[in-house]
């Protein structure tokens, strides 16, 4: 997702030490100090579920039950 000026609106691009290697919106590298690693789709899905449940558990309670 890009804005009219051609820049991604994700704030990780401007952070000096972004907590992720890739931007989730445009896919570009935002922190090349995080090493690349091979992950399965299953591992990514598990990580997303854990992260979602930890941030706003009351909003995602129905997701965990389904």
C-alpha cells in the first residue's frame, strides 16, 4: 500500500531500530540487522495468533475459539 507521494505509510520505515525485518504493508526491508531465516507458513500463522492474542485479547477472544 502506497500513498499518493509514493511512500509507504508504515512507521517502521522511519524508525532507527524497527522490531521487524520486513514492512508488512509494502514488503521492503526496514531493518537489515535482523537476520533472515527460513520459516514455514505454519510457524508464521502461529506467531500471528500469539501476537494477536497478547495485544488485545478481549477483541480477539472469538478468534481463539473458532
